[in-house]
C-alpha cells in the first residue's frame, strides 16, 4: 500500500487543529469492531448496513451472503463507503473510507483474511476457505476487499479537525 498524501482541511477544522496522521488513522481501521458499509441499489437509492470487517493488506475486508442487499448492490456498482469510529461528538476519531469493493477469490488472499478475522476476534469469527469464498455451516460467505482511494479522519473534541488522506 502506498503512503497517502495527508492534508488538514482548514474549512472544517478549528484553528488549532493539526492533521490526523496516517498511522493514527490506520490504527482506527485496524482496531474497529464495527463498520457501516454504504452501497447503492440499481435504482440509485443508498443502502447502509453494519458489518464486521478486518484491515488486511492495506484494505478493509468484509463478508456478505448471496441473498443480502449489499451483495446484490455490489453486482452492479462496486463503489462503497465504509465508516467507523466512536459514537461520541466530543472525542475520538471517526474514519470514512471511499473505494471500490473487489470480490476476493484467491485462495491465499482468502486464507490471510480468514486468519485476520480469527486473530482480530480472538477466535470468535472463524472461516474455512473453499471454492473462492468462505465456507461455513450457514452457507457461503463472499469476501470483498476495499482498498481506499480516499480516507477522511475526523478528530472530535478540542480541537475538532478534518483530515483527508488521498492515495
């Protein structure tokens, strides 16, 4: 993964704010317990749903079943936005990731992602790799990877700051 160009957006930041560095932003992505993924239906309406995801190989990776709305949406439009952070307005960092969701079918990549889920969640999320997806007792789970094209980091509190990381 390349190092992004990082810039504080002074239009949306307190005068004393400084840009949130990429290492701090990446740490939020690595430690997030929940993301919200926004996809677009074929009629243009947005769809947002929570997902458990992991940061692997410079990308946010999540799963979906074939019957889920996000899976259907991704068949015709790969553009997504993923958000994470904390549910407070006065401290912490909220992160927004823009990019394209790419279906992962490579066995080695799926194995790395499955291992990341197991490690990140202390064994609570375990997947078996097979036939270009995850296999589990409930059926197949398809894996998508989102390499960021742009990431926003919103520092909240004193001072408030809006940072953009462009890749």
